[in-house]
C-alpha cells in the first residue's frame, strides 16, 4: 500500500498536519504487524537538526523504517548511527546559516535604500477594502483572495496573505504614531 502525504509548510513550522498524519498512519499500520517504511523525498523536507534526530528515533522505536530518496542522507539509515546524527545536526546548522545570511542581505539592502520583496502591490483603495473586510472579522487568507492587484507585473493577481498582514501592520503603526502625536 502506498499513501502520499504532501505538505508545503516550512520545516520550521510548529504545526505540520500532513507530517503528523503520516507518522500516525505508519504507527497504526506497524502496530497491525505490517512492515512499514516512511519514504521522504529529502531529509530537509521532513525536518532538520535535533527535530529530525528525535523524529527518526521515534520511528525506530516503533520499528518503522525511514528512507530518503535524495540528498545527503539518500537511502535507508539507522537514526542512532553517527553518520545520520552528524548529517541531521549539520542540516539544522545549514538552515540557520541560510536564514542568517538572508537577514543580513535584507538589512544591507535596506541600508542602501533598496526595497525588499519587489515592487509594492498595494494602494489606498486596496487598503480601504482590506480594512473593511478586517472589520468584518474575515481571515487574512480570505481577505487576500478578495483583493486584486491593479498595477504592475502582478496586475489581476491576488496579494499574498503576508502582503495583507504587512499592509495592516504598516497602517496600524501609522495610526498609532498619529494618535500619539
């Protein structure tokens, strides 16, 4: 039996419903006596660092195999082995290194007056509509789905929920500054 779980959530996210469902399913199948192997494209999609080592140990304790199709850990591994542990730790360090370099790059660009994230896609009309929808207690994602970008290369598309959240934050900060002045 093959069951595919797909999740487009960062491995840094604390809630990963597809991963939790996959782990629960392999545990249930294994408890019925069937040999089970959890196959993941690459270890970085499963987890990184100590979280990867802990998850791998939990799977091993349940007698569930773990196999990676690509990356440094390609193949089947014993999670208590030194190679697995070192590579899992290094992947966690790699993720932090990437994050630090990205933040440094953003800060450097800001100091030079560069805009991070491309051209702005919001305008006053979009802000007005978004604020109206927020007052109706509509979720960020649903607000983003109802808004349409009117200019630029993204014309006709919807802004991301992160863009809407940033728009609200900037609006709220301006309103607070004006109220305190």
